[in-house]
């Protein structure tokens, strides 16, 4: 039997976690031969909800679940972890934008960045989902002085999957027929879901759907899908968010393969003219756990303007939390 892999999940009593934990324990991330220890972090006030979650996990009798640790101490939660899902943060309500959460959530990521730096393995992969995800990831990374940018990403995989799902529906094909989808920028209504390089069964997506549908339907639908789910459900997305977190982490650990790329928010080093030092979603390939931004894609004027909008928003968010960086 392999030694168990330690996985931290913050916000463990929350709704995304309620979907994610069971899939982690089932082997959906690391495979059916890899035992896991789930290290659950909650606030002191919500810690009392975790025994119920643990009971349900144990009642599934997952063969791969070695142990469950429940704590309100981030240093204990992150002790020697290989993988961390940072879900724990306030979610927005109707009428709010994700960046409205920055003031309430930012401190969480400063503290957790410090704790990860001290307690986690230096190879840890930290996926930030709590909103506003890009800037929270920047805060965590800036406070994790013993770790590097390669340890951190923010989640734009849900946007990527939404874009693939919408295009598949429009083209009446399977999501597996679609390659080279791209989400650029911030996980916000200013993200740029881009079809310029996407293909559907080898045919350019724009030839299949036309520019009018791309601009008038596709872009705003993907950009505003989080709000649409929130108003339809009365709560923000949860199962699809957990699924996206798993997919992003799985690609990070096991690679993307040669023939396709995925979207992931990583620290910008000036790629595509984006200001260095913000967490920006790019098309990336991953090999041997190393993330590479896809280079040399041509961007037309429309795309450049869209990227600039996201960049400005991320720079403004960064200014708002300058004291924590
Ligand atoms: P939720 O309110 O159901 O759960 C959040 C949990 O986090 C709560 O149990 C809360 O007690 C806990 N928490 C708060 N502060 C914490 C801290 N310091 N340490 C540990 N736990 C803490 O929310 P949810 O629906 O699970 O969503 C979680 C976050 O993910 C929200 O910020 C939401 O906006 C965001 N989200 C992001 C995406 C994305 O695509 N990036 C998608 C969906 C949701
Ligand atoms: C989403 O995209 O579903 C999440 O970021 C939750 C939200 O507030 O929209």
C-alpha cells in the first residue's frame, strides 16, 4: 500500500467542500490506489459542523481514506501537506461583485500564506478558490516567503469548463470534441473567454458559431455565469466549483498532454504584455508539474482591449490590498 498523501481543505464545512471531500476520498484526484489523509480547516465558530462531515465521510467506507484531521489551526491543517485547496472564505450574495469580498477575505489568505510557508511541504500545490480568487492567491503567495509562485494558482477552471460546456451545447457535440479553449484574466465579469484558438472536431470554433454569437452570447454568458447560478440557486455554484478544482489540480499534478491546453491563473511575468505581479489566467500546458504559459498566440485589437480590462481590474485589486503584500 502506498503512503497516504496529505490534502488540506479549508472552508471544510462549506458547500464546495461538501462536494469536493467525497471525491477526494473516492480517489477522483489521485487515483484508485492512492490513500489520502484529509486535513480539514474551519473557523473556530464552524468547527462544530465538521464532526458531521467526518461521520459522513467514514460512513462511505472509502478504502482510500486513511484519516481525517479536523482543526481551526492552519499550521496543523497544513502540516506537511502535498496539496491544499483554499476554499474557506465568504461567498458573495446577490447584487455583489466578487471583488466586494476583498476586504473581508483578504486577511484569511495572508495568514494562510504564512502558515503554508511554515508548515506545508516545499513542493505543495496550493489552489485558491475563495473569492476574489486571483488576488487572494496573490496575497497568499506574497506571505509565503518560503514558497514560490510555482506553488500557487487561482481557479479559473470553472470559467473554462463553463465555456467548453456552452460551446458544446451550441455545436451539439461532446465537450470532449473541443480543444484550446482559453480564459484570460480575472475570475470576474471582466474575464475574457476567447474562442480564437478553440476548435470543435478540428474545425475552428469561430467558423462553427460565427462572430456575432461569440460576442453577443458566448462572452457575456460565460462572464456572468456565476451570477446566473447564484440567482437561480440562491447560493453560489458548489458542485461545479468542486469539479473544476479537482480538474485544475489533476492537470497540475498529472499534466495536460501535448494536444491541448487549459486555463489557469498564475503569476504574470509580463506574458502577452500583462503587467507582471498579478495572478492572471492564461492558456497553459503542464508537464512534470511545471506550468508553462502558451506562447506566441496572436491577439487582435478586440482581445487586447479585453485583456487590458482584466489587467486594470487586477491592478486595482492589488492596490486595495497593498498593505498585505
Ligand atoms: P460557504 O460559505 O458554503 O463555505 C465557506 C466556508 O469557509 C464556511 O464554512 C466558513 O466557515 C469557512 N471559512 C471562512 N473563513 C475561514 C478561514 N479563515 N479558515 C477556514 N475556513 C474558513 O462557501 P462556498 O460556497 O463553499 O464557497 C467558498 C468560496 O469559494 C467563496 O469565496 C466563493 O465565492 C468561492 N468560489 C469560487 C469559485 C471560483 O471559480 N473561483 C467558484 C465557486 C465559489
Ligand atoms: C462562480 O463563478 O460561480 C463563483 O465565483 C461564485 C460567484 O460568486 O460567482
